[in-house]
C-alpha cells in the first residue's frame, strides 16, 4: 500500500484529496496545524500536527510519515514550495497545488507551457494579499520546474475556481442563498461572463492521476470540461433547488444605483477566464457532468449550517437596483 502525505489535508480540497486517495488504496497521513476540526478523527488516517511554514516542523513530518508520495495543498508562498521539494526530494512524486491565477496573460484559453505566468517580485513573494496570490502561485510553479530539473519528481496542478461540498469560501453559497430566498436574482452584465470552475472531487481525481502518471516538471490545468456562464450557473443552482427564478441583468450604470461594483458578485470576472485542460485529459481525466456536480454542491449546502447571505452585495442594495430597472 502506497504511503501518501497530504499537506493541508483538513482543508476544503485537502479532505477531498484524502478521500480520493483512500478510495484508491493509498495509506494516507495528513499534516496540518490543527486549527480546523479533523474530519478524519474516526478513520484510519494518520494526523501529524505541524506548521508547514516551519522548516524543522516539515522535516519532522517527513521523518514521522516517511511518505512515498506527497500532495501539497497548503503552499501559498514560493518559499513553501522550495522547502517542500527539498524535504521530499526522495519521494516518488510531489504534487504542488497551484492555481489558474498563476497565469499573468489574459488569453482564451490559457494553455500550459504557452500562456505566460505572472512575474513575482521579492516583495510579492512574501506578501499575504489577494493581489499577490497569482504571482506567488506562479513563482511556486517555477520552483517546481526548477526542482524537476535537479531530478526531483515534482509536478503541478492548476485548478481554476473550485466548488463543491464543504466549500467555505461562500462563492457558490451566495447564489444558492439568493435563489432560495428570492424570486428575482440580480446578475451583473448580460450573464455570459465565464470564470472557469471545477468540481472539487474532479480536482482530487486530477491530483491522483498526476501523482500516478504525470510528468516531472509539468503543470496540469484543471477545469470543468464544459464551462458554464454565470447565468448558466444560476440556472444549474435553481434546477438543483427545484426553484423558478427570474434572472435580472444589470450593467455598471444600473448597479451604481445600489452602489454596487460588478466585481462584488461572487463568480463574476470581467474578462473570461478559461483554461485548456487537454494535457490532463491525456491522462484519462474527465470531469463530472455539471448537473450532478451542482446537485451535490447544493444538497450539501442545504444540509449544512452555512449561510450565504453574508457574501456579495447585500439584498437591500440589490433591491434598489431592481427598483431602478423596473422603472426603465
């Protein structure tokens, strides 16, 4: 049985990755700081407490687990990746979870090895801010490529916007909440905005395939094989809830009536973000049909204690915009 270590294994993507690996015969250990409740406390998953940003802690984890393969779901700074590729350099495979945000050029679609990545300054490499997330992930990719050139079996996966059960970001929760509670839902623009998304269990499966069959020094984009527009996403959620909802479009001028910027809406992006996933498909990967993925996502939200009402533009401001639109 192959011994796997999932760094950050109690987080959103981490826990789905643990389940994927266990379902395919791996013995799994997770490393985390212990700040989240351990979802595997009653299962045969070893939990090793450690701070991955502390070099000594990470080395101790490596000695305690002695993993054959490593999945790194919690590397948010380039230094994290450089340290991990050094600590785990004798493993059979190390997979760094990067992000589609690593791409620094707007192109449709963004392709591995072709579309330019973000540059990353020394200041950006250590600054924990939303604006530096993409540059930091890009520099982490470059650390993977450099390690592979030195003989380390390091690979990267680049998911786009991840959604699914147990997602605590609130991005999909916002839309589920509005569709549950209101007959009319405000959507920025004309509804055709595309921000490529990917179902979390599909990312976990991609990680496993890259562990098993990926090439060292390569990055693999991960995104639903059939991308959905924002309005299509709203329709998918409404269908999953068995609700009927009227989508009301509003441009920047109309949204100003509610003092709303289009960027406040979760899952909205002005320029389309679409990743080419052909390289991953070459490993035999397929994505879950959108309807099934959203059904599972919505069902888990309904049963959870999460509340999407606190995300995105509040309803009072949306109502002001709807009121203006009704007079036109």
